[in-house]
C-alpha cells in the first residue's frame, strides 16, 4: 500500500503516542529446561476502531479485538475500546522496517531498540538472553520493584528457615 508523506508521519506519530513494543512469554512460564522464550508483540488500543483498521490495512496483518473490562468496575461505564495486536512475524517485520530511524521520542526509541533484539535472531537463545537481561535491569532499577523483591525474598528465606526448625 502506497501512502503519502503526511500519512506516514501520522502513522509514526500514532505509534509513538499510543503504540507498545512489547513481548509475550511463550507459554507464560519457563520451559522444562528453565528457559523462557520471548515472542515480539506490537499493540495499540484506542476508543475508535477506524484508525486501527487503517493500520491493519497498511501493515497487512494483525487483529483488532474489542477490549473487555470485566474485572475493572471503573471502566464498566466507559466507552468501548479496541486493541490492535500483532503477533505474526511477517507483520512485525513490516512494523520494524517502517519504524526504523523514524521514531523521535527517547523512551519509544529505547523500547523499540529492546524490542528489535527479538529480531536479531528470533529463535536464537542469544537474543532471548539479551532481552531477558535488559528487562531484568530495567525492573531492578525501579526502587519500588527492587524493595518489593527484596522484601518477598527475605520473607521466603525466613519461611524456609522456620519450616526446617522443629
């Protein structure tokens, strides 16, 4: 699909403002060998489905789903929202190639660069380890997460110690 410079700029702005370069854990838990496989994912959520349909037609893949807020009472009376989710590797490559060098916001660039690690060798163990390490460092640099992790580790250690003593 050929688009104008204006439309290309709008898509980049929309991705920077609303898009998420994330990943899913395959199976949601470690495999038998203890390693987790991370799968790249791209998503945008929006009140209006039309911009998402434009992105889907432009990139040629992904799915648009209505968002359910069954567990959140606050959202029960709000406008319905839509999610554009891309998991397939071919469409993700198109998104990667389209965004390469065009993003301007430092945080979005950082997320995009981490996300691109998955494409370095999608099925390879080395890129999976690099991403896991980057995510661990990012989480550990948050003082609240670090304090909660230390607190839960101390509690688990005390529980194990108390379980061993008669």
